[in-house]
C-alpha cells in the first residue's frame, strides 16, 4: 500500500527490483500520490526498470485527499476497495503466475481469484493496530485481525516472514524467513551536498520519524553530547515535533535534512562516524528487521542499537553491534567507540561481512525466487 517511489524506499522496492534484475516481470499496484507527512507518501525520483510495470489505482481525488478520523486506516480501506478492481483487471490481462500480498486488507484480492498467493508477513500487524487505534489487547477488532491472518495464511502457497519472531507465529508447512538487507555500496567515502565539518564526531540516523523510533532518546543524546554533531536524515509524522524541539532548545549540534532521495541518504551515512538504531521498546520494534541497520553495517559504521529481539537474532554470535537503551548508555557507548578504534574496526568488519554473506538484496531476492519455484503453485 506504499507508493513505489516513497522516500523510505520500502522493502518491496529493494526486493522486487532485484527480482526484476533476475529477469522476472513485476507488476506493481500503488495508491495515488497525496500530501502527507508519512514517508510512505513522500515521493522522490527513482530510476525506472524495464521489467517493472507500475499501475496506479484510480481513486477520485476529492476522496483520496479528504482527511478522515483515523485517516491512515480509512485510506487503507479506500485504497483496498479501489485497487481490487485494478488487481482483477491486471490478473485478466497480464495473467501473473503469483500474487504477493503483505497487508491484511489485501485479503479482498483473494476473493474469487484462483491465482497462487504468497503472503509476506512484514510487520506485527496486531501490535501495530493496538498502538495506532489505542485499543486493548482483547478488542474485537483484534479477533477479526487474527481471523483474517489465519485465512490468508491458509490460502497462501508460501508465507515469508521478515523476522524470526513473526515466523514463529506462522502455522503452515511452507514458510520462509526473508529478512531485510542492503546493497553493497560503490564507495564508502562519498562527499555530500552538506559538506559537514569534520571538527567533531558525527552521530547519525537514517529512516522514518515514526512512533516506534525512539526520537526522544536520540534528541536527549544530542543534548548530552554537545561535543558531537548529530545528523538525522528522514521524515515522517513525528518530524514536525522533532524540528520544533530542536529549535526551542537551540540544539545547534543537530542537523535535520528532511526527506531525501535514497542514494543521498546513503551518502549521508558516509558522513557519520557512529550510527543509531534506537527504537521504542514494544512488540512492533522487537519484530522489526530494520533496513537501516544493514545499510549502516555494510558501510562499516559502528552501530548503537536498542536491545531488540530480532536485532539480537541478527547479531547473535557476531558481536558486531553496540547496545544502549538509555541516554546514559548511549553516551557511554559513544565514548567507548571513539576511545577504542581497534575494537570499533573489528566490530564493523564483522558486521559488513555478515551483511555481505547473509543479508544482501540480490541474495535475498534469489532465495525468494527459489522458494517460489520450489513450492507448489
């Protein structure tokens, strides 16, 4: 349901471009553009691909641009209903071998269709609903959520899960752990348009400014470390609040770039001496496989991360990351990294090798295609 050209360059953009690179045709159905602070709807220029066909669902502008109570969920419902026709039409004209869905409202696509289905279980949808709707864990909406999830899994010939925590909850014969990943950079040292002064260590973050990111911890770290520069790259619903906080407290060591093209965001990582992967402790975060984590690691950057279940699984036995859950720990780990360059180099080298071997987008795409071809369709 995200825009293909969204600023946060989703899991599907990375994965299906690599599937297209292998030679397969990928048909993408996306919602129309609209004005929104959410990074899913901030469009940025992207390179076209000869094997990727983009189709935008036709939704009346007055309806799509009207704001509703619980707007995010109403928009998902509207898009699902209008895109259902697009999916049916494309199924008839293009005759796809398989349809990939990744959100519960997309269950409607399966009604009356006999096309084999792959369900990509990319988030803990139940936990996300609890937060977004502000409901209790026993709310009737969650009963419906659980029922639809079971129905989609039962209908699918293959279920892929972004994390081990989510995979454990899937009860089916054909399932696959398919985490996020990163591409090998052409260069580890690329100048950016910001030309950041190198008189102070640069600590950075790249990604969405959303409720599950511990933005308050990132800002508190900046307040406690005036001897460092903080480069925060990205946008989202929390961005205005962060920008106001920085201005009110005159945090002159914090630089906010807003939404930038993905290639530029990757360049900004090259400006960073330390990267942050700080999440609010919750089930949504525990089940996440953060793309930015792999993008930091492949660029040999030391990463300070919140202690999360899936991050721990990724790092298990590698000892490639530093961990902090509080401002005191962040400050301590920053000093540890700056004061111990040999340890830092060992950890970042192990991290880059881990991503290169197990979490590269080409390898993940090949694994995905192999699973599709080996499972009965």
